[in-house]
C-alpha cells in the first residue's frame, strides 16, 4: 500500500513483496479475531474466504471496515469524524475478480449503513455515451440516479476517453466528476480497466485523479491459483477432474499464460470457459457411450477437454 502525493492510497493485491505499512507493525498488534458485535465483518470475511488469493484485498477490506467503525465511535463521543469519499479505481486484466470484489464491498457497506441499498449497477461505455449533444449527460445522470444508495461499477472505463476531442465520452467523464463531488456520500463510483489505459484515462480530466482515494491493483493469477479456482468451480457443480485431465489443463494454462498477451488471457474467466466447454463435451460423450454410473457422471476426462480460441473470450 503506497500513499501518493495526491492523497491516493495505492494497493497491490497478491503482491509477493511485503511493502505495506504493516511492516512497521508487530505481528501481534493486528487483531486476529473480533468481538461478537462485528457480525457484518464476520459474514464478509466468510465470503472473502471463498476467493482464491487476494490476501491484501482481504486485509484492506478489514481496514476499511475498522476505519468506518471507529469513525462512528468517535462521532458518538463528540470527536471529529469527517466523512471520506470512498470512490475507488480497480486496475487489472480481465478475470482477476474486480466485479466480484465490487459486489462484496457493496454488501459490506450496506451492512455498515454506509450505503442505503448496497446494490451494484454494472455499466460500460454504451450505457453512458449518447448519440447527440446533451444526450450523454442525461444518460449518465440517469445511471447515477439508479446507483444512489449503492455502487456504480464502470468496466473498461478508459473507453470513455478513446474518441478524441469531439467524442461524447468526454461529456460522460465531466458529468461523472461533477456528481462524484455533489453526491460523494450518496453512492460509490468504481472505475475498472487495464492498468496502463486507466493511468492515461486519469489525465483526461484534471479532477479525476484526486477523487479516487482508493486504487486497487489486481495482478494476474498464477497457474496454481487458476487450478484452485477451477477445482472450486467444479466442486460447486459436483464434478472432478481425472488426474490426466488435471495435468493437461495445468500444462495448457502454462502455455496460454506464456503465449497470450496479458490483455488476451482472461484469468479466472479463461478457466471457467474451458470447464464449461468440457462439461458439455463430457455430456455428449456419456450420451454416445450410454454410460451413466456415478463415477462417469462426475468425472471430466482428458478427451472431454476442449482448448479453443473461444476459451480466451
């Protein structure tokens, strides 16, 4: 976690380096458990526990909870407890868990009465940008209105600035910036996209960068983490991989990570697409073989695996 000159807190998730402010704290200075009253945090912790990796994110969500909770305690005894805007920016490649984390944050803030509804509105360029002058501002305002009490999550937000000076995307950015200030405690805006593109996006409006106090970096998953994600997906559907199929998928993931560009390799989504195709292929094989005993029904074998370009979509 790094504090920048502009006041942003930049957090790197799954980082192998221990470069956060925690290094200045003794291990026993961080609480390992919380009193019974913190039911909201306990429920969110359980949900976070189902996610592979993201250790720094899990710690930071606890810290955000603690900050909000302690601020309420300060307010209760008459100490200063100024509200802080909680708009966020998520940087990372596809399939690294950005949308999932946004949903969990919405649930936490609802439980803590930071948000009145806690719902998540997902949007992209087409949902904000209109076809004529004035249309974009109205579409953007309508979307923000729907998001009040919850989170507005805009994926590939950098696409708003790709059309040049005459593009209506800039009008959407200007409208977002205005409402981030005017309604900063009524909703939370989360912008997501590739790291390099998002860095450029921040330069398009002088008020953008200072309005995102929390910036999260989502690194790509390792092959081991991707295999764990795949196994959890299959367990949930009551399937399992044969030992040969597991080996083949692992080999394929190593190859795909090395041959595809970071933007083309969609991490957890890539694994999910492979497994969904394999489940359909297994069903066709069993139909042709007319074999439906329990072991056959739950096992994905090597000849069920299908690796195509669509796996990366």
